C-alpha cells in the first residue's frame, strides 16, 4: 500500500533538492506525469511527514481530507435538494474502495477532487472567478479534472457570453503558467510533454473497464480515436439537447446575456443550482464512460457524483431500489481485483443505464442569466465579476 506514496515522495524530493528539469523528476513507478500543482502540494506533505517517512501522519491528513471532501459534496447536494437523505449513507460508509483510495493508498486523485468540489461550491455561490481559479488548481494536481471542462465552458458561455467568459478562461490559463513557471523556464517542452501527456499508454493489467477486450485492441490507436469521437459526440448531443434550452440556437450562447431572449417561466434558485451541477457532473460522467482505461484509483473521479446522476431525474417510490442496486453493482465492479470480463462488462452496462436515464429523464431547462443562485440575490452582480 506504500508503493504510490513512496513514488510521490521520490518525485517531489528531486524538486526539493533543486531539480527544475521536469524530465528528471522520477520515482520507483516511473517519471513524474502530473502538472506542477501536484509537486507543490505533495512537497508540503513531504516536509509535513518527515520527508515522507511518517506514513501514519499522512494517513491522518488524508482522513481529514476525506471528511472535508464529504462536507463539500454534502453541501452541493443540500443546495440542489435532489437526492434523498438515506443515499448519503452509501457515500459515507458503503465504499471500501473509496476509503482505500483516500486513507490507505494516499493517491493524488482525492486531492484534485476535493479542490474541484470546492470550486463547484463557489460556482453555486456565483463566485465564478474564484471558482475558475480553484478549478485550474485542481487541474494542476491531476488532469482528469479536465473532464468537467466542457460543462464549465458551457456554463461560462451561458452566464457571461463569449466576451464575458474570456477573463475567466484567462484566470485558468494564467494559474497554470504561474505554477509551471519554474519548470517552463528550464525545460518548457519537457514540462508540457510530461505533465500534460494526453497520448500516454496505459497498461492492460490495471484496466477496470476494458478487461473483456483483447490486449491488442485495448492498445490500438484506432480504438483510442473511436473513444475520443464517442466522447465528443456525447458532449455535442448533451450540449445541444440536454444542457441547452431548445428555444434558441445554441450559438446564442456567444451573445452578451443581456441581449438574449429571457427564459420563461423563471426558475427557482434550486432549479438553477441543480442545472449547474447536472451539466458539470454529466460532462465528467461522459468522459469517464469513454475513458481509454480506468484504474482502481480513478473510481474517486465520479463516485461522489453518481447519486446525483441517478436521482436528478424524476423518481417514483418503486424506482429507488433499482437505483440503489445500480450503485451496488458499480461498487462490486470496482472491488473486483483483478478485474474480469464479467466485472468490466457489468460496469459498462451500469454506465449505459445511467446514460439512458439521463437522456430520457432530463429535458433542456430554459435558464435565464438573471436569477441569482446565491442566498443574497442583490449581491449577484458584484459576486459574478
């Protein structure tokens, strides 16, 4: 259980010793492949735990991070008021794999996700600039956060229009430059190719979702391209038919919000918040469904969003049990080690059922840019800047 933690400590130790060439930062599991935010955060953990030697203290820190992550997730769910209270039990107590990822294995994925959930809380409070800053910080810890990016871009266009969202995108880009600057000055190509390597190959022995395929198909670039096309197609369909109001052409998102036709009827605050969370969570879920490979620590990428995706659609009393069953089967798939043909196929079937529910159970919601999801509507215009 110490393999990844020791590798992380070895990777940041090089930076602590003055190495700024990203290609020279390595550990027992291979070269450093995460952006610069990871280095700074785990460098802090490196010094806090006696150069990585006090693993027990690191586990206590990650236990605190786990509780903070739950608090942030619960706050999102409470603001949207979509999920029945008993489902929170499953998020807290029913996942051995999530507890392992946080407290036993000390992966960087939970760090990135906790920052991401903090950013979403800021979005719900109309603090878009601060939310974009935190979103970019999460990306700098691990690139999986980019799966939320299409949804965030849609929301920024909806809320601010094309010209208005450019400053928010600049905040995201500027933070990446600032964090990576020490490495960019020494070896810019090395930093960019290592920390943002989108073409990295994954080992077949660790895959959770594609075990039923022959290994030569799993490693084939044509298969990877097909998954990318499926991902883009899914995003396009959801953006056109589930995220966007059907009354106007989607290109109206590029206009200044004050020049658009106002939405009617006007929505409640809870509906607006639920719409924001739905777009972000479904954007990420589409990316997970089309991932080239899911490893066991990747479960945290979407575990805490699954209850929302299942219960954001209208639910009858009899429909609660099938949704709970879906959560249980997904959990079983992620706890099957090593993965099998049956477990990986079952995972895809569960993902497919959730996608079908999202497609047929949701409808594009006309959302006006004027109502504030904040508890203080009069402060919206100041917060949004």
